[in-house]
C-alpha cells in the first residue's frame, strides 16, 4: 500500500490524500485550497474561470490518474470526510464515473450549499456509509468513524489492505457538543496502526487548551444580558454546534433568536435525520426567520420558491426587528449589510464575532465590521476552534499507539517531533510517495 498527500502535508486546508494498492485507489477528500504556496490567501474564484488542465498545471487540482482527466487501470473511489469546502470544494472537476462515498448528512449539506448558490448537483449518485460500519472497495476495507468537529457529520477513516492499516483523522476535536464521540473513539480505535495521518491545525499554540461550547454558551448569556441594544452574531452558516450554543443562550437570557431562511433550512433538514436540533417549528417558539432580499430574489429566480414558503409563518420583518431590537439575537453576515443599515436601533448594540480571527483580514469582513462600529455597535470575540488542541492529540496517540505518525492539515509539521517525542514522526512533502 502506498500513500501520497497531494495537499495538506505543508498547509491547512485543501486536503487530498491518495491511497493505492496494485489494483485499487482510494482518494480521501478533494479540498479547495485556503492558501497559496507563498502563504497568501487563495482566490477561490479562479476555479470557476479556469479549466481542469489549467488548474492541474497551476497545482491547484491534484493530477491523480483516473480521478480528473485520464482514465486509469486501477479501480478508483473518492471519500469525503465532511462538508467543509477545504475538504470537498474541488469535487466539480472529478470524473462523474468515479463513485463518491460520504455520510448522508454530509451530502445533504453539500446539496443545500448548491441549491442556495443556484448550482447543479455535483454528486449525482452518492454512496452512503454509516458510522463504524466497514465496507470494501476493491481490495481495501474502509471503516468510517463519526467525530466531534465544527462541521456536522465529520468522519475519520481507517483503511486496511491485508495486514497494513492507515488511519486518517480528518478534522476533529473533543470540546464540542459531540465530545463523547471522541472518547468513545479512544476505546475502539485499533492499536498499533501502521500509519496515522493526524491533523494539527491548532499546534501553533500548543499549550493553549480549547474552550468548550458550554463555556461559550455562558459567555453568550453574559453578553446577551449585558447588552442594552440588539445582539448580532457573525458565524459560519454550517457551524451547527454554535447555533445550538446560541439557541441555548437565547433561552437562558429570554431573547428571540432570529436566523435567515438558509440557516433555517439547514437546521430543519439536519433535524429530519433524527438529530435534536433547534429549528423554526412549534417546538422552538423563540426562533424567527428573516428573509434577506438578495438571497430571496436569487431563490425566486431559480424557481425554488418552496424554500421560502416553508418558513413563511415564522417570518419576522426588518421593521419588527427594529422595534424589538433590545430583545433580539440575530445571526448576520456581510451580504446582509444593506438590510442591517436599515435598522435604526443599532446604537448600543453588540456584534459577536464567532469565527476564526484570520477571516477578519478579508476586505469584505473589515468593511462590514467597520460599518457597524461607526454606527455605535461594539465588537466582541466569542469563538473556539473546530479542531483538536495539543492535549486532545496526546490522548489520541496514547490510545492508538501508532507505529508512525504523518503530520497533515497543519503549518507546524516541523514541530511534531518536539511536541510528540513518544512516537515516530514521518514528515513528508506534498506529492511525496509513502510506501
């Protein structure tokens, strides 16, 4: 069995790992890069204007035989670990003949992203796997393990070929709402795995323990109660744990929780899988739905008006938000700037930034935050990482006792040997063959 990390050995994001036997090829993730080789931010718009061949030549797309352009004699499949674009964002370029394996909820999240972006479906014939249920492809056996992560329905993968084993952790943590998944995993993870591809996103601050979602919930409650005006929260539309945290904080502080109809759709669709999630319904009476003009027009023009009608009975107008500002917690993003400018009662309000601080460097984020500050809105950071901290990684190594560890999804691969002296670290470059 040979392994190549096409992207991820030397950066965070854009993950893509190829695992091969003589007859079978498994590709795990086909992610959109977050950064260029020089460390600058990657312009994702280029993938919409350039051909697959051009992107391969620029080393944006991995040139994997049989996956993108060329046919190949090996039997090839693609596994998607979760629905963050830095793990699936280049899937549009994958040969449609290639079978795609992913979780059912992950597929739903990708579909909803496509629907609200008015794109065609990118996965026409998905193959769904289930937590801890092994399946075979070619001469390899794959076992998915559901993990705690900032993304919903995120998996690690154990790949077996004969007596050889490889575990790809994907993105994971142990301080979210689903932290019990990680501790269960510690009890069932196979011991003495040949190769452990272990993420290290947070290792630039190795001694810092990550705050839990429960701790964040208390911070939100405190801020909601202290703020005399409206509370605005800027967060990722797919950070489901954080929406649960904010909902619970709204209940405790007796605030009305206002979400837009994209978020309402995501929460309702995921709840339909049997997950206990808050979404606009009689059971969750303190949730209202706002309909941003630009998003509403886009959906109406794409003949998907049923997405709007679904939550019409829970609609809250901009005028009502303005009149009830002191009692409102509202999720926002820069594309809603035009609507927010029409709210008169912003002074004395608060914008809680609940994202990775690096996104503040984006020009549209700076402009959005500056406009709010000019209108008397104070800014507060309440956030925790979607990735494992150093202490969580140590627990994984202690439980699994891998024979070899390969750094992935990290900017700190040079430091793995110092941080984890108890295991054999094999540091590789993007594109290097591991045999």
